[in-house]
C-alpha cells in the first residue's frame, strides 16, 4: 500500500484531548446552537419543566432537549430514534448535551408536547437572523482601507482618530448599566480562564509547556494581588455588557466610527470590565507594532470615562487576554491541512511573549503600590 494514503493503526496509543471541548472547533455551528439556547427565556417562550421539581425522578432540562431538536433540524435528522443513536456516538451532540443521551421516546414526547414553544423559538431565531442580515449589509459597506488594523500597518492613525474611537466607545459604555455579577463569580471567571489556558496550551505547545505552566502560575499569583481591585470594579459598576471582542479589525475609521462583530450571541462573553475591553484593543495595537497608539487610547479612555487607569489591574487584564488569544492561534497548529504553520506558531509565541511582558509590568505596578509580588517571567523561545 505504498502508493495509497495510509491511516493510523487503530491500536496505536494516542494522546487524545482530555476534554470534549477540544474536539469542537471555535467556528463549529454547535457553539451557536449552545449560545442561542442558553440566551433564551424558556419559560417565557412556553416550555414546561424549566423549574426543577422537588419530588419524583429528575427530568431532562428543556434547554437540553431543545438543543438536540435544533441540532437534528439543522443536520436533517428528523427521526427520534436516530437522534437517540447520535447522542450516544456523535461528539458534537456529546459536547452540546454534556454527554446526556435521552431515549427516543423522551425526544418524541418533547417534540409533541412543546410544539407551540418550539414555534416561538423559530420566531425568535428569525428575528435574530434579520438582525444579522442588517449587520452584514452594514459591514459590507465598510471600506477595508479604513479598518484600524490596515491603518496601523500604514502608520496612518492619528490622535484625532483615537479620540473619535474613544468618544464612540464612551457613548456606548455610558448607556450600559452595571452587570448583575458578584465579585466571587468574576474571580471564578479568571480562575477558569487560567486553568483552561494551561490545559489547552500545554497539550498543543509541548516544547513550551514549562513556560506556559509558569506563566499560568504567575497569573494565579497576580489574581490574588488584584483581588481587592476586582471587587471594587464590580462594586462600582464597571463590569458591563460590552462589545466582547474589540480588536483593530473590528474598528473602521469612517465618519462616524464603525464598530462591528460584537458578540451578540453570548451575554456571558460580552460581560467584562470596560477597562479590560479597551486594554485588549490597546494590546492588539501593541501586537501590530503600534504601542504608542495603544497608550494614547488608554489615556483618552481614562479622561473620557473619568476612570483613571489602574496600571496593575490593566496589565493583569492584558496578560490574561494575551494568553487567551494564544489558544485559538495555537489551535490552528492541530489542523492537518495547513499551509501557514510558521505563521500561526509565530502568532502564538507572540501572544505568549505579550502575556509574559504584561505579567512583568503587573508585578512592577503592584510592587510600586501596597501589594508586594515577586515574579520571575523570562521570555519564551
């Protein structure tokens, strides 16, 4: 079989990912199904069983059943018996349901008893799609040459452009109420992100695993150092439903400023500190070779929002963000047919170095204040 494409030996021991999430790409449609259903008020739409009964055998939550139904609809699997089998063997459905596998009768009963509620969900989905179409039409009209990342590459961004961006963002932020999030939940969010960074990245970037674990350990120490500051940000209402993924390629220097690709589908991902969001945009400017533009952006934000930048907290946010952004960059290295391995490897290492650099700056800022934190963060190779 020398002249044929050969597969792997099925008895060969392989280091498989430790969690199902690693099998599901970031652009997989099941992530949209999951985010869409999680944002719905199922009781308002007419689903029964949204409140857990105090007695009797536990039932499947209608959200789980609705995800199975939508998955079957989108993948042309109308049969309840086929959906039962797919729940037992299909990795996408295992991810979507948390490895739950209702039997075919349960699936059929849900479909029969929830007809009106499912039609309400379809109406809600159509409304969402209409909004996306409007957004796509607006996006198509944005000139590529005026996107912020292109302007940064040409060195054509002026301070007046940054002032216009900040005015646009400030108007948006001021209209947002503080999110209903506890300080403990905000702290748990960062613990989860750091743990996930370490788990995913050490499996992909095996040669840098020591440096990754060290950086994640340092970020845990940083989290302890800024804990009181995080609590104050929550208490003062700076955690809001923001854009969620504000990068230079999402900002257009038109008049007025255009901002696209807000994470409309996930309230959880949008709910962040306004300083975190602007700090992320500044971080991306730094990665693109324009750190001075990022500094001007942060100064303008502080003045416009009357929110003096806490250097220790800012660099903590930026260190975490850089490491999180390293995850999807590293994930490209797992693709078998990829012609830009070196590009994605450089991108991943660039994010790691940014994460380490801002960790060092966070340590310096905390040491200059009341917190003492000694960190040994050397560059990665």
